[in-house]
């Protein structure tokens, strides 16, 4: 099987995301969020498909509200794409896998 999504927290966010030398896709989610659960299988596939090129992580907004607040997360699921420690793009809401892969493909080609 491919790579797994990494669980992000206040303790490891800066190291795993901000300091990463690869692009990082972060899924901001919560346990009670139906659309968040709906896109989880697609995100796991993306983690496997892009394992050598992109880090895929998820951050529970209920457990780590300060990080969600830092990035202005108001609706979940929210997917933020980080490159060189900065947010380069985002998707809000449950979207098909193709929307996520198109975003990543455009970033990787740059």
C-alpha cells in the first residue's frame, strides 16, 4: 500500500508543514463532519498516488483550534496547499478527487 496521511497537531505542524521541503496538502477536518468523512478515501488515494512528491496530512480543528484559526479556517472540510511554508492554494468543501489532483498537478509542474 502507499503512503498514509500524517496526523498533524500543534506539536508537529510547523515541522511537518511549514518547514517541509515538499509541497504539503493539509485537510482541516472534524470527527462530526460528514463531508470531511466523505472525502477521506479520496485523500488517502492522493497520499498514495503522490507519496514521493507531496506530503498529505490532516488536522482535527476541534483538537487544534489555534492552528485552524491561524489559517482562517471557517468551514470544513478545507484543504490548504502549502509550498515553502506558505499557503499557495485552497479548496473548501467536499470535492471529487480530480479537483484535488488537478490542484496538485498544477503546483508540481510549476
